[in-house]
C-alpha cells in the first residue's frame, strides 16, 4: 500500500489520527488530496485544512473535528482503487447511511459529494465513503 495509492494512505492517516484522538494530521500534499480536504471541510467532517511548505514536497494539514470528544468521522473507506476503479452513472450514485454519510466522487466537474453529483446529474468515480 502506501504511495501506490496516495488516497488510501490519506484515509488511513485520518482514520489513525481520529482513533488516537489527535487534533490534526499531516499528509503529503497533492492537488487531488487538497480537493478531498476541501470537500471534507465544506461538509463539516473536518474543521479546516492548510497547505504547508515543509521545504520538500509540501504538506496538507487537516484539522480534525470532534463532537463531545468523539471524532466526527466514524468510518472512512476507500471504494475505487488503482487496481479496481469503481465508476457509477448519475443514476447509480450510492446513498451512504441513508444520506447521513457522504460519498466522495471524482467527476468530470471536479471532486464533489454524492449529493452534489446527484444534483448536477454527473456520474464518476466513487473515491471513498465516510460517515
């Protein structure tokens, strides 16, 4: 695993940081991961994110969100993988936990939630699901 699937690495770091009760987590930056972070922030799964210059390739820092000392992100799962891409049409976009969760979609119009993709009538790759 690791860098053969940078998104999987990102999700694992988030999962581990939440389990350990950390307030923030640093991840090697990429444009795609920054888009995922924006989506997580806009949908209140994380407090905020920043792109930091570490003198190397740069870091993406996520500020995790807690509610009554419990992480807001309970579960996060990779769906599409480099070896097995999962694409859905606009009509097959999954509903996560009865709409309480979110699917992260990579569409021709950018990274969006399942809700946004449904509204825009675009399908795409189901990157991950979380609740």
